[in-house]
C-alpha cells in the first residue's frame, strides 16, 4: 500500500514541518547528496533552477526541495512516496530522522516553520 508524505510549513507534527538550518544551499545540497549516497539512494535528477533533488530506492522515491532563504538560512522539505507491504510510515520516518540528524550534526538548527 502506498504512503505519501509531504513536509511543509503547515504540518502539525514536528517531523513533518519545514526544517531550517544555518547554512547555504550548496552546503546543504552537498551534505544531502552524501547522505543519500550512504543510504544507497539513486539520485535521478538535480535541478538547481528549481532547487529540487529527486532520488529513489526500490519502493521509495524522494523529492527534496532546498531553499536558501538568506545566505545563512536554508530550508528543506520533502515529498516522499513509499510503497512497502508493511512499514511505509516507519521507513519514511526513519529516512526523515536520518536526514535531520545528519543535517543537525553539520549545521546549526534554526527552527521549524519559520516563515508561515
């Protein structure tokens, strides 16, 4: 059964809210791509014009949108489509937690939904 999750400024749960970090677009993009590689995701496309990265593994696709609000404030949101027999939500939450942990190690976390 498919499960689609989208993070955004209006989400009610913290894990699904837009996350902001003190960094630039390029630095966040580079770390995100490194993390995808460690998680064995295949990066299908990187579009710097639309600030989107599309990646996939079997049964899950992820579209990340990284927006540089200012030179020292960058946000990240996800559109995730997962189709596992069991554990769709758990696998999505594990992915999000891994990404947020990696970003938090490298960059100062500024907050959630800062520009509602």
